[in-house]
C-alpha cells in the first residue's frame, strides 16, 4: 500500500537533490523511500556521494600511470637536497 507524505523543503535543496538523484539514475521519490526504509530498519541515517575526479585530475593520473609504466620515475632520495636536485633538472 502506498501513501503520500507532504514535506516543506527549501526549493534550492529540492532542486539540488533532484539533480543528484537524476545523476545517479534515480528519482527523488526513490531516494526518499530508500532513505526512510533504511532509517526505519536500522534507526540510522547515512548519506554519501562519492566525489568525482575533475577532468584535469583524471589527466594527471593517466599521465602519472604512463610515466610509471615507462619507468620515468624518480627516487628514492637519500636527502631533501637530492630530491630538490631531481626536481630542478
């Protein structure tokens, strides 16, 4: 059996929540239902959205992985000065 719940929510929060739900392929209704179901079952409330890497960070990670595969890595360094010499070459 379904029922309807009326909630007063800040419009900006509602819109942001709808966008986040849509990004996850969900409706806001399904997010609320899942949250309430879990809360009723456990008495706990948890929210998490895993952060996404920016395109720039993804490119840096890809570049670093390629450098590692090709053996283009430095270190280990015996001293901080050795490390600075490596950086400045």
